[in-house]
C-alpha cells in the first residue's frame, strides 16, 4: 500500500489517481496539510492545471496562503454558517480573518 511512502508522496499519489480520471469537478480538502514545500508546489501546480483545463476545483483549506494562491472565489464559514463570499480580487488576509471570526459579514450572491 501507500503506507511506505512519505506524507507528501502519499498526497501526490492520491492526487495523481484522482486526476487520472480527468474529472470535471474535484473536491480537495486540506490538500497540503503535513507535506513538505516540494510536495506543496507539486500539488498547487496540478490543481492550477486542472482548473486551467476547465475542471471545477472546490478547495477546502485553513491555509490562507494556499487559498490566496489557488482560489478564484472564496466562501468563508464560521460555526457552520457562511459569513461571506468574495472574489479573489476582494480578498486579503485581514478581510478573510474578519470573516473567519464572523466580525464582518458579506452578503452571499
């Protein structure tokens, strides 16, 4: 099995398996948690390539840098409810932090 591989290599193998099917929609949750910088770059490159090929990538991440690097649109949730939806052009760490803390609410379109 994959247990003989490092965390980063396990993540890369799982991603390769999923994108090998040429999905039209891909849900990825915390895709780079616990992996090294090389694996992070590889995973980000693959997710961008999928997006550029027309695949809808739904990214669930608590890493702000990852969200800002990969997202076109960001939906923020706090305590199980949506507190805001922003285009990536409207996003910055401060605004996202406020939405995450539910101190600012932005109407969802």
